[in-house]
């Protein structure tokens, strides 16, 4: 059989053409798939942004309503906004104080006043959110006296809670004996709640449940436990801490952890002095951490030592996998549609849900500044 060169070449050319066309079709398909995926990602980002915007709008409305309630109950508007900056918990406590005062003929608003204070550590930046020209002053002693002495029905519970707390101070949190004692303490909290509910069928009992000694003992125990995680020990009687060398940051982080622990237990009982103390602990720790962060930023203004870590939005949302407590981060900001704004926020990662800043409630960061 003869070999037809022209036929062979023609067949090869047709095969080559088909191969080119198939590759073109494949590339076109891949491009279409990639574009569809990008469109899907963009659509999802816009949907997420709209959802975040709706939540922020709802949060702002709720915030203004709470501020309005405090003002209606007699608080100075400026003081009410300062309380709001301390978070939902602080507003709930303050409204409870104001309502109790009104019901009992006491001007509880006088316990919340504004006093002048300078910028944190003389920081020159006027854009720092946490630095206000006037600071909120809370008369905790006045509030405590307003509620009067602890009801005798809670005396036994207070004695037991103090005894349990003192025993726990001699143990580590991992000790089975510590866990057993903690379960006993939680049961006492529940019992106090049941007594309060039986005494006030409206379910809005604002009276004292803890003595001052019980509050201070529980705060000391929570602080000691939190400090031990950073290998810092604390003498409960003198409040002197040891093992502090180079751990100034850790001391304040420990206070945030202690406040979180107290919120989950003693804070649920509804004692006004305890709740005021928790809010104040969170506020003080946050301000000290901000001050330490500003100092670190000034010392490394060119970021030569990588004091500030640049992260993506995804890393921001997965903080516990990518960051360490005390890390200062720079994260890009987005508009309401999820598009980059070209700006950024500088925050500190704490590992503890924020209960102070309305813009960061529930997120493990504290705000520093924007750029």
C-alpha cells in the first residue's frame, strides 16, 4: 500500500488544529470558572459586609437606647456616653443602679461623674480612641452604701464562699480538689440566685448578695489563678506579686482573664458591688494595656523590630491560630460592601473577648488607633 504524504500531513494538521482548539476551549472554561469563583467570592463578601453593617446599625440603635435610658433616669449625657464606652455590662449595671436609686428616693446619678484627665501617657495622637479629655469617675463606695448591708439570708453563703475561696488559693486550677471546690462554689451561686428570685418575684432584685470581704476574696483568687498561668505569684494578704521581671504586659492580661472568669460565675449572681468591680477591673486593665502598647509603638516608630505585625482579614478572624497574647497588629479596614478602604486599624490581641469597646464586643482585641 502506498504512502500518501499529503494525506498524512493534512491529518496531522487537522489533529494539531483540534488540539489547539481543545486547549483554547479548556483555557476559556478555566477562565470562566475562575471568573465565576471571583464573582461568587465578591458576592459573598458583599453579603457579609451588608450583614455586618446591619448588625452595627442594630448595635448603634441599641446603644443609643441604653444611653437614652440612663439620661432619662437622671444621668448627665456626657457621663452616660462614657459609661457606654465601657460596654454592655457597664450600661446594665449603671441602669440597675439608677433604677434602684429612683425607686428608693436616692440620686444614684450623682455616683457617676466626669473628671478631667490627660491623654494616656501623654501620647500626642489626638486620634487615639481610648484617650478622652474627661474621664468617668464612679463612686463605688456610695453605690455600695446605697444598696445597704447584705441580707442576713445570704450570710451563710458568703461565709462558705470565702472559705472555699481561701482553700482554692492554696491549690492549682488543675488540682481535682480545686475543681471540686469550684463546683461547690457554683452551687452556692445558684442557691443565692434562687433565694433572690423567691424574695423578689419580679425577677429584678438589685440588692446586695455578697459582702465586701466576699467580693474582694473572689477577685483576689481570680487574679491569683490568672497570674499563675504567666508564672507570677501573688501574696493575697499584701497583694504583692513576685516573678514580675519583664512581665508588665502579662499582669494586665491576667486581669482581663480574671474578669472573664468572674463574669462567668460570681458576676451572674447580680451583686452590684461585684459587677461594678468587674467592670472597673476590665477598664483599668484595658487602659494600662493601651498605654503599654503606645509606649512600644513610640520606641519602635519605624517598626524596625516588627513591633506591629501586618495580618490579613482572614488571619484577624483566626486570631487564636495565628497570634500570641500581647501581639500588636495592623489589619486592613473594609467599607460596608466589604471592599478595602486603603486604611487600617492597629489593635492589640488579648485572647479575651472585649467587654468594653462597643465596636469590638466579643472580639479578642483592644483598639489602639487607625491610619
